[in-house]
């Protein structure tokens, strides 16, 4: 497995500074936000694929993955608000546009969605995951024509719910972004979750969490449901069991995702050094 950089913690940086920082950390496989191509995020203000490709080359990094967060199924969105069939249809086309952009940048995998089940809707969790799976089946076919894969991230959904989604998707170009910390945060054992994913792990985010963390969830951002993560190895996830288990089913990029921008560089370096103590992880 190759340690890379996830974008979220670097969200205050320009594209140039983010690429340069990741390169200086030895994390030359980087994730980029694909929101900017759609909503014109000023931090990534490069309109043509060639500009961003040149910038990556100049800084010695390779754009491997992209992240978007698009609501793809009825009856509600990621925060549990009602969503219409017309909006879903529009979002499916938006996801195809994101896939097109990713293909033009030479990406290998795109997180197109991070579905979530809020407590009031648990009674329809399986149906909701199946609806997401059906949507992703179609997007998987489209992604296949563009030479890349699409993934759903576990963001508030259990491993069993993720598996229901993947089974409904049933496409070789659809998998999951495996984030063990997100499972840990909702009380799922990450190793057990990994066993359910099998060969459907197409990409990874790695961060850690403290079980009895006393910080407020708003320390991460205003509407966060979770307290901030910590550097890999500084929390309570059992990495010495998890990393060998992950390496047995996955050989791709494990993107370090430290979430707090104020100290993201130092904490990403701590995570990198911890991961490199495992023989299964390298930087290139």
C-alpha cells in the first residue's frame, strides 16, 4: 500500500500550496476536490484540466483520486432533508459530469457520494442503501466507459449497510472508500467492517479517533456530528490488527486524512511516520 494525501485537512490551501506541501511530505499520490469544477471553489480556481495537470507535474505529485458528495437517491439527502425525484435525476447527471472531469485529469477513482442514515430513518435503511446501489450501478457503467472507478464512502452508515449498497450496485467499477475511523466513530469495529467489504475496497482514508475525546464536534466544523480525528496511531483504533488485514485485500493508495487545517502538516507527518513502520506501507 502507498501512503498518499487526502484533501480535506488541506482545504485552506490553494491547489499549488497543497500539491507542494504533499510533495514535501513525500506523499506524491494526492486526492483533489471535485466540488470546485461544479461550484467554482475559489481555492481550486483552475478551469482547464491541462492547468491542473501541469501544476501537479511541476510539484512532483500525481492526482490519484477525487472527492465529491452528491445525493443520489430518494427520499432524503445527506443531512436527512427531503429530496425530490427531479433533484436526484439532476444529481445523476452532475455525477456524470464529475466523472468526466476526473477522467480528463487522469484520476483512477472518484468518491461520488457519502450516503448517511439519520436516526429517524433507520427503518428504511436497507431500502435507501439499495436505492443508492442502483444509482451507483448506472454510474459504474458510465465510469467504466471513462476508464475509472467510483466509490461510496461510509459516512454514518454501518458496515452491513455499506455491504447492502455494494450488493445492490453489483458492478465491477463500483466499490467503497474504506474509512476505518468513520466506522469506529459510529461503534462498528473497523476490522469486522473490512471483512464485509472484501475485494470492494477501491480506496482508503486513514485517520484515528479517541473514544473518550472531550472536544466538541463543533471544533471540527459548525455542523459536524463527530469530534475531530487525531493523527493515525494517536487514537484508539487497533492499527496493528487493521493494517495487515487491509493489506491482505488491498494494495492501493491509503490517503492520510487529518481533518484539522491548523496543524494538518505536522499531524500528517506523524501519521505518515506511524504508517511507514508497517512493512505493508510505503510512500512510493
